[in-house]
């Protein structure tokens, strides 16, 4: 498909709205991970693949001469993903902040240099009518963008449909950014199919994540109500173990066995104490009875005390 020759005002406005959403989309997720000091349920592979997909997508948007807001989207996303990676590494591992920040900066520099190299290399052949390299770049970008949203589905499957670790404000803003960016492509004079497919795939896969967690909430509403009434955390209820990963059965069973063993030891000790008391009492009774028998069997010894 030929590059865009002119951009309508509506496309620029819609593209700007989509870019603004994508500029702020990761802020709630970054804040959530920093506050929780963990990234359970949010695959690091998801963010890393998204960062990689920004390289071919940026090349495709620039060479195809999309509206400016959409051209700068991949660069902004890469910077935010690098920032999120830096916080995740410094929060969930023993890495110092400077080391994580240095790695993020190095990755950003490599991605930026690779994107610039591809733009300079592919723009010339594309202007001369050689379209297959740009088509290949667009397909790779779409596959990587979709691939980044596949790992969360494995995390969801581990928890039987429950979504953990993904901030829904982040997901909502990301969905809106993809939607307005898709509308920006629709508003252009010619609709770019590959560019539209990338946004459409993102929209559909994120709707799947929303739907999965909504079904989880509907399936567990009575269980969550019972947990609230009994003031027990949902994750600690025995019926909720399948929605928790890693599974707590092993730990729970071990602690239960330990408590049972302790109970048996305490019961056995108490039983032994009672048995000892019984033996002492019984021994005392036998001693008293033996003394009386000796008294009665001894000649000249009366069983009853003599009266003076």
C-alpha cells in the first residue's frame, strides 16, 4: 500500500487521543507494581515482547507516513516499557536501581538505533515500488503485538480464569488507546490493513482478559461473600485454592499434619500423666489393702483398735 500523501484533521485528532492514552497507560501498572513490590501474574515476557514489537511497528508507521501522533506511539511505549522493566527488576530481584536503570537505558538505545537503521534502509526501496519488505515488517509487528498478549492467558489458565497482577485501569487505558488509534486509521483517506490489524488484535485479546476475570467474579460471588462474612481472606479459603497460584495445598497439608502430630503428642503426654496418676492412686489403694490384710492375718493383732 502506498504511503499516505495527506492526513485529514479527524485522523490527527483521533490519533492524538489514542497516543495520549498510550502515553499514560503504563503509569497505573508501574505504580501498582511499585506499591505491591511484586509482579506476580504479570508476565515479564508480555512487556518485553511489546517493547520488541514497537521497533517494527515504528518502522512501519514512519515509512507509511501515518499521522504524527501514531508515528511517535512506538517510541513512547518503548520508553514506558523500559521504565516499567527497571522498576520491576529493582522491586522483585536483588538488582540495585542503578543496574536496572542502566539495563533499561541500554535496551532503549539498541531498539532506537535498530529502528532508525531499518527506516533508512527500507524507505528507499519502498519509494521505488518494492513493497514486500514493508509488508513483512508489518506482519512481524502484528505477530509480536499479539504474542505479547498471549502469556497473560497462561497465567489466567493457572488460576482458572482469575486475572492477577494486571492493573485494570492500565488495561482499560490501553484498550482506549488502541481503539482511538484504529479510528485514526479509519479516518485517513486510505485504510491501512496491516496497521489496523495490529490495533484490532490488541483490542480483541484485551477484551478476552476482561471477560475472563468478569466470569471469575460471577462464578465466585457466593464464595467471596462467605469469605467476607467470615472475615477470612479469599485466598485462604479451601474452596478458593484452585484460583491461587502457586497452589497452597502442599503447605496447608504439611501444616495440618504438623498440627495433628502436635495434637497427638499433647494428647499422648496428657494420657501418660493421667496413667501415672492412676498408677499412683491404684498403688496406694493396693498398699492400704495389703496392710489391712497383714493386720488381720497376724495372730494377736486385732483389726479394730482396742478400747482402753
